């Protein structure tokens, strides 16, 4: 994805990584680990998830993270707050649902991008793409932590990759899922807790993800 507008990966090319941060209260506590993770693998974008705070604090957090992310060639996206993205050097925002996407596009065009998740039906995904989403994401946990079964995520990614040019992001919470999404045709594979909570250093976890992206596609594709 990188800074700028994302494009779908050509057929036969491994997907790139879409890194989701933990909920950030103090960016200084994350910066070293984030920089190490970005240096360890080909990361297209970082989705910054911020703990609740006033707008001035959120702007400060985003501004601190932007140079760390962008100097590694990745895009910095703000989760759920396109208004904050528009007031910083961030590359765009990620929002949940078609209604939120419309407002995000209004706030961010023409210089920044808006991606959409929380698309529970095929129809919603198509509407989001037609409205101008930079990408659609399938399988991320909802606000309660629930997510679709992984077979359903794979099915949705395969369907999308077969028919549409707008890039798709598939969410993975295990290395096996990373490999399956790669085989299913995802343009980007999103990882979050897999990097931050697996007991390894973030850079080692990122290298493991990158290795699984290079596995041969599943025979059922």
C-alpha cells in the first residue's frame, strides 16, 4: 500500500502486510517495537488504534507515529477518526461500515485515503468499493472481539479477488491463517495481536508472518 493509494497485487505476487497496532495511549512506549517490526518485513500500512483521548492528544499521537511509519515506506492510517487523519500528516483512515465511509471520504479526499471494514455482507463490500473505498477489509474483530469463522473469511477473500479490482485485506490471527489468506488471493494480510501478543519480539513475529506469506498457495484455490 505504502504512502498513497493502494493497488491490488498482481496475480502470483505475495500479499503485503497490513499491521494493526495495540490500543495506543503513549506512543513513546510503542515506537521502538514498531520501528523494529517495520524494518523486519514488507509492511504496506500501519493502522494506528488510539486509546480514548481529546482531539489534541490524538493529533499529537498521530504526528509522533507518522515519521516512524512513513520512513519505512508504509502508510499511516488512523482507526475510526478520519477527522484526526485530516489534521495530521497521516495518509488516511480506516472506518467501520458503509455509512462511516461516506463521511470519511468527504473528510479525506483528495489527498488521503479511506479504507472500509465491518462489511458483513457482500452487498456492503460492493457498495463500499463503488463509493470509493481505497480497500475493503474482511474478517477483523468487531467492537466485542467477535469475528467470522476463518473459512468464511477465506471464502469472502476468494470471491473478491476473483471479481474485483479494489484491493482487499484479509485479517489473520494465526500464522496458518496468514498462509491461507495468501493462497486465497488477498492483496494485504492484516495482523495485530499475532505480532504484539505472541511472546516474541515484534521483529521476529513479523519475519514469521513474512515467511508464511511466501508459502505456496493452497491446492483448493
